[in-house]
């Protein structure tokens, strides 16, 4: 940033000089950001109640033995194991807290003291450089670079739109600014679009309660939290499956969908309809009993 300084000269003549103002901190390179965040980044290996396996991401923050991830990564988990970049594996004992609307979860790990990533709750400038760490398509501890493209509100939830390329497995991973601080949590991406992804601002993590005792995993089929393909994309994980509301599709098609509905009678769900070469549509409704008989 360039400012102007005025200095009085002899005879009342003023000289105007340009002064260059530098930030008080130096931006880290992507290499430095990666090296700093890597010890606190996790790959989550999730087994759900149906015995299916998925991969997601998480990062240590908020308190000792706690990690932040996306809720849809663990929402129907029966067992969760975390792996660090040094290949150390730890058990994820349960869910400390969650916010389904924000797609955020706080999980408790059976681990000792490890470095945590600092959160930055300030709103980033549009156009600022960022990095994302995660496990795209199971390729764990990968980094991608981009910018904050825009700040948007979708279904009454505020998101950071980012240009970093992400794939299934990135959900729950940290979005890092040039200081290596977490500004957001990767949540979902726009289908049939290039480099249009969305992260929940790190300021929303404050809504989670780290002091809550962890709830053990049960493998319940909880209604999928989705905003136009968030969990649908990410729940494919390593299996490369696709499906509706996080349930991988099979040859049965409509039969499988009716079975899915029968498990959710009386619950409110969101269904995303994606037609070829057409704009996606979303419908939210409470599943009536007569639909599934």
C-alpha cells in the first residue's frame, strides 16, 4: 500500500513523498504452509453402519485430543480411525459435538499432545491466496492452491467460495491463509463446475462445544446434510461409488431409493436432482409413510 507523507520545506514549500507500507508479517510459501500444517492434519477412514468404507479429512484444533471435520464425513459412522502423515494411527473414540446445518463436527481422538493449527476467524479478503490440505480420491496429505473467489450465502449459510481444486476425500480438511492459519473447513463443491468449492468459515467452529463428552459411533443412518452435492461427492471416498444422499447406487436404482426413504419416514431430508446438461434442483421435505409402503 502506498501512502503520502508531507514535509515542510524552507519558504513554506511542501514536498510530497510516497511511502510504501509493508505488512507486519511475511506471507508463507505453499511449501512452508504445508510443512507447518502437516503434523496437525488427519486422514479419516470411516466405516458406516452398512459396512461401507469412506475417506475424509480433519485437523487438530480447539483443544487437546480434538479434531474438526465436516459432519457429513462421520454422520453415519460405525467406526472411525485417524491417520497422521507419519503413518501413526489413532482411534477416534466418538463425536464431541456437531452442527448439521453448518456441516461441522468435533471429534475426540485417543491421542496425546500434538500440535494444533491456529484458527483465524477474521473474514478474508476476496482474492486472497489460500491452500487446502486433504485426501482427494484417497491421495492423502495432498495440498492444492487457489484463492478466495467470493463470500456467499447458500440456504442461509455463509460460505467462502474457493478456487482450489478438490475431490472426494477433501471434505473436513483445513483451508489455510498465507500465515498458515485455518480460515475455513472444506464442505462441498459445485457439480458440473470447475474449481467452484465451498468452505465453512472457521468462526463457525466456535459454536461447537469441546467440553461435551464424546458419543460413541453407532452406525446410524442419519439424514444426509447436503447443499447441491457436498456429501454426495465426498461420500464416494475411495470406493468411487456414486449415489443419492450418501447411499451408493446399485443396479436396483429406484428400489434402493425407496428403501432409503423407508429408513427415514417422518424425517426431513434434502434430495438433489442432477440431470445431464441441466441445472441441479434441490427439494426438502418430510418423508410421508404412504410413500414407502
